[in-house]
């Protein structure tokens, strides 16, 4: 596959992802010219290189602003900003609760927000994304994120938070474009059997995605290492959202 030609088409608006293109692109993405750069980004990200490259490509296509929930120390943000830099200017908003995570087994942080800022600066993207500090299911936090959009619709939404897909979309859904690109982490672990003692988010996220697919609210394009789901919202998403949210809240809270 000629990834450069596809990237040019995504950036120009002449090419859009569907399931077929996502599978072909993602299945060969480690041969992408940007793979080495995303391998460097991987040093500050828990996501797989394939997922980082797909985030970059999605950001190139995104028509509208880009919002992510739960970037931790900024690896996903950097991958997204690489895609924005290779296409056209788009507003990028990151929502994260911050704090410290000294017990993280591979990437501990004493100050998550400070590390996010430092990593973006080191990657050459200082000031290129707005950081809304708080939880993605908090009204005030999302109000800050929406204000940063300055009236733009969200053309791409990435959620890598607590496993509650629809609760983290609660205050953003009215701002999504009808064909918003969607990325949801922790649907499964593609290399090892799911272990609820290690990651309780798998079952939660997977069930919420299954509910969305059943309701015709989202389209599935592919799942890439390490278990990150890629797809797109449909025009039905807003109308069926209250039911999806209620089902998720009944099941998990």
C-alpha cells in the first residue's frame, strides 16, 4: 500500500476512512514512512505503534476539531498532532484528570499534567493543544473543552479513560459531527486473554461498543494493538445516545 498517497488524500479531503481502507492501512501500517517516528512517540505512550500511526492518520482526515479523553502523559496527543501537522490546522483539545500515578508499572508519573506539557514541548508541539484539567464525565471540565472548540464541531473523538464510553461522551455528544471519527481504547487485549484483575475496563468498554453497534450508532472499522477500537459515529448516534448512556449506567454504576 502507498501510505504516502493515502495520507495526501486524507489531508486534502479527497480520501476518507471506511472499514476496508482502515483494515488495509492498519494491516500494513508498520511499513509506513512515519513508523520510526511513532516508535519514538511510543516511549511516552502505552498505546501500540500501530494505534499511534492510525491516530496520526485519523487526525489527518478529521473534519473539525479533535478531542481526546485520557491522554495521560501525552503520547496519543503527540501522535494526533503529527497528523494535524501533516494536513491542516485543527483545534486539538485534551481532557485529563491529572494527579500522580507513581505505581504505574512502566510509565510512572509524579505530575501527569506537567509530564504532558513537557512531552509535548520536547516533541516540538508546545502550545498546540489545549488541556482541560479534570474528568471526562465532569460537566465543568467538558464545558472548558467545548469553550476551547470556539464553535467548531468535533470531527474526531478519542476516549482512553475508565471504560465508560457513553459517560465520557455525555457532555460532548451534542458537539460531534454526524460522521465523527471515533477511537476507543481498552476494547480488548489482542495478545493475551482478558484478565479482569489486570484491567477491569475491557468488559465495560467492549459491552458499550457492542451496544453502540447494535443501536446503529457507530460503525466498526478495526481493532489494532493493543486493543484500540477504530470506527465512526453515524447520524443515529445523537438520537439513540440517551438509551446507550442509561444502559451503561445501569450495568456498571
